[in-house]
C-alpha cells in the first residue's frame, strides 16, 4: 500500500481537505515573500506542514512523506505564481 493511500485510509477525506486548505494560505505567503531564500522558505513551509499535520492527528509515521509532498506542491505553487 502506498504512503498516500495509507494516509488517506488513516484520515477521512474531509480531514485531508482541511489540511490542504490550511496549508495553502501560509504557503502562498512564504513562497511569495521568501522563496528567493529557498533554504529558509523550505524550513518555514516544513514547520507549517508539521504543525498542521499534528493538529489534525495525521499519522506520525507517515508525516515525513507528507511533508515532502507538500514541499513539492509549494514549489509548483511558486512556479504558477511567477
């Protein structure tokens, strides 16, 4: 079973939607303001993601993969906003 499927199984679809929605606003702010300093921006986004995942009870053993996925999504968000 893939990590994404295991996470989806552990969380309800509505829970994942809430996590994604909470991630968008701070990610856009960080990406727009500080993306030229990629290392610090990535660290900020990683912190935001971990706090959101913990807040919503995301399975701890699956969080690292979720953080990687959300960082990739932030990079795509940045590419779209340029």
